[in-house]
C-alpha cells in the first residue's frame, strides 16, 4: 500500500507543472493592465455599489497573478478574501469555484498527508458548488484534481472513475485549452494500471496519450509523454532499445523548443545515459551523464537563488512596511502638533513651550525604544541559532551509542526497554530545541493549530510513563490516573509539550522520596490535566511568578527557564487555561483545562489524520572495533590497502563516535580543526573527508574551498556536518564544492551509506581507465583540476615513459608532487599506484606496438622501457593473459 501511494505521489510531482501553466483559467485577467491605484479605486467603487461579483473577480485575478509567480502565501490571502465575500453574500460562480480549487493546489505544495487530505476536502466542497450551478466544465475540471488526491488516499477505483469521467468530457469537447488536461489524464491513468499490475493497459494509455498529442501538434505535452513512456519501457518492459527511441524523440522536441533547463530534461538525459551504458556505449553514456549532472547542478543553484530572492523580497517588504509605519507615525505626530498649536495659542506662550518640549522628548524616546526593540530581536535570533547548535552536538553523542546498543541484538528485555526509553527521551529532547522558536512564533501570532481526533488518554498515559524511570531514581511515589478519553479532538504536539514541561518540572522540584500525582479526566467538553508534587524548595513567591520567563529567586537556586512560559502560551493558543496553587504546605499543583470538542476549533485548524501514541523505530547501526595506527603515511600506503577517511571535528567525543563507526572498514586519520585538517589532507590524500563546519582556527567551509581548489586534493569527496539546518547554511556548504551536507544529530546508517556511495562512485570512474589504450583525462577526471593533472601526467609520460631508468620518485618530481601525494592521487583516479600506473602505460604501449610493428618481442620490450625481456614477458602475460608472441599473431589484417 505504501509503495502504491508513493507511486501516485511521484506521478503528481511529475504532472503538476502541466496545470501550473494554466494560471488564468477561463476568466479575464485584468490586474496586469491596471496600476495599484486603479485597483484600489475599483475596490472602493465595487464596495460602495455593492457589486460583490465584480469585487470577487478583482480579488480572484490578483490571486491568479500571484499564483503564477509562485507567491503562494500572498495568493492564498486573496483566494480567502474571495471565499469570505462569497460566503457572506451567498455567491456561487466560476470564480468562487476555481478559487477553492486553487486553495487545494496551494495546500498540496506542503506534500504531507494532512495537506493532501485537506486538499481533498476543498475539492469536494468545490465540486458541490459546481454541481449547484450545473457548471459542467468546472465539474470535470475538479474531477481531474480529485483523481490525483483519491490516488494519494489509496482510493484507486475512485481515482479511475474520476479519470474516465473527466477524459470523456474533455475529449468530447476538444478545446485547445483542454489538451494539457487530456495529456495529464492519460498519464494519471498509467499510474492506476501500474499499481494494479496491468502493464499492458498502462502501455496502451501511454500510446493513446502520445497519439493524441502528436495529432494535435502539442509538442510540449508530446515531449513529456514520450519521456515518461521511455522511462516506462526501460523500467517495466525491459526494452532499453525501444526506450531509447522514445527518449531520443523526446529530447529532440525539448531541444527544438529550447526547454533544456527543466527537471524533465535532466531525468531524460540520465535515462538515456543508462540505456547507452547497457549497450556498452560508454562515450554516449558519459556524454548524457555529464549533461544530466551539469543541468542538475544548474537547477539546484537556480532553486537556491530563488530561495534567496524570496528571502530578500520578504526582507525588503518588511523594511518597506517599517518605513511606511514610521512615516504614518510621523504624519500622525505632525497632525497632532497642528491641533496642539491651535489650542496652545489660546493658552499662552508658556504652555505652548512646555507642550512642545514634551512632544519632542516623547518622540525621541519612542525612536530610542524602537531601536532597542530591533536590537533585542536581532540578539534573540542569534541566540536561537546558537543554542540550537549547542544542543544538537550532545544529542548526537547520546543518540549514536544508544542506537548501536539497541540494534546489537545483545540486550536483555529489561535493558532493551531502558535503552528504548533513553532513545525516546533523546528524541523528545531534540524536539525541545525548537521550544525557543515555538515561543517566538506564539508571540508573533504565527503558531498554527493542527487538531485531529484520537485517543487522548493513550497519549497522556504514554507521556506520563516516559518519566517513570526518573521518578524511580529519586524514589518518588509516582502515580498516574488517566480516565478514558478515546474520542477527543486535540493538537498532539501541544499536548506533548504541555505535559512534558509540567512533568519535567514536577520531577525537578520534587523532594527525594516525595510524591507526584498525574491525573486527567473529562469535565463537560474539556479535559482537566492535574499534576501535583511535593516540594520543600518552592515558596509562595516562586509559585506566583512560575510563568515568568527565566525567573530566578536567587543565584543559588535553579530558575524556571522558559518551559512554564511556553506552557502558558500554548494553553492560551489552544483556547484553554492554566493555573498554579499551593493549597497545602510544601505541595504545588498545576491545573490545565483544554477543550476537546470539535466545535471549539475553527475549520482551518482541523486535520483528518488520527493521532497515535509515540513509538520508537531505531535504525540499524554497523558494529565498530578499535584498530591500530600508522604513524608514517609512506609506510602506511605500502602496507595497508583499506580506504582512508579523514575526520575533521573539534569536539573529541563526536570525533570518537565517528571513529568507532568507521574504523572497522576504513583507515582513520584525525584532525581537531580545519587548519590541521588541510595539513592532514595534503599529507595523506585520503579517499574521503568528513568535516564539521563550526571549528576554531578554520571552519569546514574554508577547508572545503581550499581542498577543492588544490590539484592534489580536488578529487577527494567531502561531507560536511553541522548543527545548523537552515537552507542558507546548506547553500553555503554546497557552493564551496562539498559533495554532501548532513545535519546533526545524524543517523549512523545514513552517514555510512553516504560515505560508501561516494567512495564507490569514485571507484567506478577508475574502471574506465583499464578499458583505454591511451589515457583520456576527460573520461577519468572528476573536476577540471583533475583533468589538468592527468594532462600533465600524459605530457610527462610522453617524454619519460620509454626510459627504463624512469622511477616513481622522478615521476613525482616531474608532476610537482610528493611520492605519497602522487600515489594517492593516481590511486583515486585510476586504481593503480604510481609504479603500477607507469607499468600499465608501458604495457598498453607495448600491446599497441605488437599489433602494428614488425619488431621482435625483445625490441618492443626495450622500446617501451623494460630492460629485461623475460620480465617484460612475465608482466605482459599477467596483464593480458597471453604471451607477447601469441598476442602479436592476432594482428588485424
């Protein structure tokens, strides 16, 4: 079932751009022809004339323009205005229906189950409205979208029913604007047949779609269908030969339309490369892989620039709004001054002077206050980012070893339960890192409720049981009483944060050997959650200020932090109340009242996904073992054939964790900062580097930049580790040339897979070398610097290869590297050491001479640099499996 849902999601992702082109629907778009002043005048006119339909079309046109520019948040605000006016005045027309459909499209851009379910509900609402006014075009337009969302919900037969209805209608009416809809419907139907293992019907649907778009002359849709059909032929029919025909035709159309900067074009070239690789046409395969790789990099950079552009636009908008607000404040101040001047003239010059001075200082104080607030906001943002980094590093050190122990298979039932509890709480601690950001969102009014129906008692009980171990350690009498609350509406995230914070404080302040009571029961349409604990450290003053952020009675006692302040904000956002009291001496009681009826929440706060209690599903970790150290790199590469990993990390425990994970399979070299990491990389020339970003002396970004621009180390894959998970940080890392970017805390198996894949991909390039008689730098090089290096190697060999006294030391000096660096560089690019590489080049030259020259075996051996004919014969037999004399007899005629 999960595979089928994923398949439908992939089809949606591939097909969504088809409808993204159709932004203007069938209604006239006038916003682009009017300036903002005229639009404002029209809004005022329509409102005064109560021309609500005209006002709806005005907002709808504005929303479509924003949607076409992919400004979804701004477009959504305009669509919601359309919906509000329509509901208030009971208007149903094409614009109001299409507005609801557009809202469903925006909802699906989140790519979550909740957003897909909500999109489906919106489409059903739009369908009901379209049927109410018997708008057949809109009805079948909505069927197309319902086919998508039904497939994502696993309702495949329902999806097929919508496909057939929509396809029949659009084919019957056969309008130009329907062509993309028809092409998409054929595509969606192929997904239906695939999940039902009806490959023949899927092929038939592809062929119908291709025939239709070919007949209509719609080259764009034909190119898309040909690509997907070629992909289908290669994956399901096993016919790479036929797939190549479809893919080449699709590529030809994309080239003619000059649409060579799209994701489809990148995937198309990748599929062509796979087909050529299967046919052993390595030159063509390499050509298409290079096109796909370059285009993928270009599209990634374009996407990153788009994100930067949006952030900059948002910043400029906020800056402009601040300027407008300041100008309005100044305008209001001027107006007030005019009024004051008129009144003050009647009161006398003395009073006028006093009021003028007062207003001046008031304005000055306001300016100073605004400046202070802006500075505080900046400091708060930096604090959030830094505290997140500090939390994630120790979490990595907790979750890594625990994950290994859970998956070792050596734990008893009791130990496993304890380790799983540790893992569950470390995951919860990771969620608490976001509490600071949550509090900021709450204060800004941007926190969105996600309320769904579920078993609240199960969730509350699971939260309480997570603290049983801590209570046992302090010998606390900890009792839980949760009434049955099976059918309740609540926000799971808010419930977890509220109970976790209150129970953590109860454990923290409860005396050793004291007691805690955790109760929850229904009171009418609300749930009452009560947490009571004994405490001799809290007095009346502390209790009264419990919800004050970072309150600390004196320097010797712990403060309350932000947990209780967050609880108060979350409870209020959820429409509830929280109180604290101390009715008995040395006893503190928190009471939280939260609504649990559906009617207590607004429609946009409701989601349909049922809430389940938390569970733990640990990943499998590889075993580790310690290993010895080689002090000298020269000695090591002659004795050790394992791949070398360089670990650059300033935190010793994180470095030990990484070392334990990789030491069994790889030789480990360590560095404590970026500067030392560069030195070690130059000395050892490792097969791969794992580096943290935030380090003293030199950070990981600078390290990556230096190594990727140095000929000796440009080929080495680099993985950057960081606790900063923002898009801007990832963009900075990747632009330095890093090959991967992993955020802390990381999953061991994921990191190990990344390392293995990068090393294996480099090894795959080495295999090309053995298939070539002469060295081809472009076929072997990983970067432009590698190509320059190999060309210089070729120049040196052209001069020195046939000299029998030519040594690896002389080879290294001629190339401009140390013997170690040359060995590691050649090993990475060709799989051969320096001496093996020279011998291989001599043997390849000898093989060529044996095929073309009439010289005897000994003469050819001397010509290519061997000073011993018998050694030449021995080496040649090892390389080619036959003696030189036998090889020469098979000369081409």
